[in-house]
C-alpha cells in the first residue's frame, strides 16, 4: 500500500509539473505571437502610405473657370481626383490608350471648333474602348442608336458607325456644337452629353440656375464633369499623382491604308485574306462591320482600313494628321525623359 501511495503522489507531482510547464510555454508563445504581430504592424505602418491629394487652386474646363473655392465644388473634385489617382491600373491604362487615340480625336475636335478638353470626355465615357453600356450606348463616345442616327451615323444589324472612331467623333462634335449654341457654355454642354439637353433645360428652369456648378443634379451627372476634370488633371500632370512610364510603355498608333468599297462583300474572311490580312485584324480595324459580310445594295462607298504592316492601330491615311503629331506632347516627353 505504501508503494501505491508513493506512485500516486509521484503521478500527481508529474501532472502538476506538466501543467506548470505547459502554462509557461503558452504564456511565452503568446508573447512571441504578440511580438511578431506588432513587428509586422510596425513594418506595415513604416512602409505603407496613403496621402491626401493637393487640390489645384485654379482649374478650368475649355477655358471656363472651375470655382474650386466653393466648398461643394472642392469636395466633389477631391472625390474624383482621389478615385482616379488611387485606381492606378485604370488611370495608367488611360495614359496608354490616350497616346494611341488622342491623335485621331484631337484634329477632328479642332476641325469642328470643339475645345480640346472634350477628348477627356471620350476618355471618361468609354476608357477609349468600344464598350456597350447597359442602356445600349456604344463606342468611344457612348452614343445611343437614335442619337447616332440623328447625327448622321448608319446604324443597323450589319453596319454600326458608332464603332467607327472617326465618324463617331464627328457625330459627337455635331451634338456638342448644338449644345453650346443653346447654352453658350461648354461646361453645360458637357453635362448635357450625360443627361441630355432637355434634362439640363428642365433643371436650369426648375432651379433658376445659370451654371452647372450651381445645379443640384442626379448623382451620375453631378459627378460627370468632375470625372472629366480629374482625367484631364491627372493626364496632364502624371508625375504629380505618382504615375511614371516610359515612351515604349505607351500604346502607339501605326499607319493603315484605305480600301474603298461600293459593292456587297459576301465573305469578309475571304476578303481579308485576299488583302494579305485575316478576319481578326479586319474586325479590329473596322469594328463598325457587325457581321461576316457587308450588304451594299445602294452602291454606297465605304472605306475599309487595313494595317500597312502586321498588327497596327486604327490610323488612317485619310485622316489629315501628320505622323509626327503621334508623338507625345512636350510635357509628356519631359516626364518620360526624366523617368528614363
């Protein structure tokens, strides 16, 4: 019996020691875990920075001043600058595509008397892509079918010129000139591009207001012009907002040649191969061709573009822009040279 008591006592002692040792290990492990987390948090706080943005004191749209000193205007502009500056991937793609497409859009705006700032409206509308909205608006300028037809575009199941960047830009210019003639104000013309001239008319009358910045509008139109302003500000001052890139990083346009067609093309696949191209390339350069054939019973003349060499960008010899205008602006060149 004495031996059993001794074994029982020994077991109790061992159990107690195990509990004590385990508790000590737990305490030290918890401390180590806490220390590791704190070290990680300290490192995160040391390395990671998110900065507020310095809002420009003076801004304009098409030469019309933006009242940045107005608190409401300041906050709305701040919102769009923050969204675009910290949505880095999207804004960087804006820079890349702008280098490719602005040389096509800019001379058309100039020819039609539209201020150059409106190229940023196309950038905001579509990201310079032939996208389709939930409401059925199409292309770089996001034109509805009825609007496109009203301003001279052919839109049907086989042909949709809203996808033709040159013709869609021409149509957008007609709209913007009409809106400016009505308002004698480019900022209101831009707002009307989003909500329609009738919508702007109603709100100006209802609120007895004279400018876009004095109107209380739906959320989309309220943000619209500020999104354009933010795109302009970041694009024209990339390094100020942390964007750095080299010339070779930007998407570049190349030349095409134009095939004039006034008859039906039954098979665009064969047509492309006949001209030493393929169906994919033909559709990239001519997205307005909506099917694998072109019906043309009226004898209307269409221009089909194909690249002069390999993969290329929509760059027609019919557009009256010298190739040296495809180079970045002087300010952009300074940024690129500095970064390289």
